[in-house]
């Protein structure tokens, strides 16, 4: 996630395929912007949603527990960073 004066941007790290015709035989890692949010909480919620969707859940309660856990982990980590500045 990055921030500018207008929004928080949720990004994904992408590794290009070395077999792609434009790659010249080398793979490359870059950031791909996925979503833009005006509020920090919205960006954290989207990251938690994306991380939770990578796991296959057999009931809604387990999904919500996982979602809340991920959201709290991100918030605790970023609160520590923001308070150190």
C-alpha cells in the first residue's frame, strides 16, 4: 500500500514471465496498482479481503475470523510504523 496526497493505493507485486515476447528473456518484478481509497481503513479492509479470499473456507464464521485477524495484523503493523514517524 502506498499513499499520496489524494488516496491510499493498494498494490500487488507481480513477477513477469521470462517467456513473454517483450521480456528479452528476463523476468522482472514490479508493482501493479489495484485499488484506490480515500481512507486508510478502506485500504486495509480491501487488503484483508484479498488475503482472505486466497483461502478456501467451508463456513462464513471462519472466513470472518480470518478477515478480522488479517485486518488487525495490518492495522497493528501500520500503526507502529505511523507512530514512529
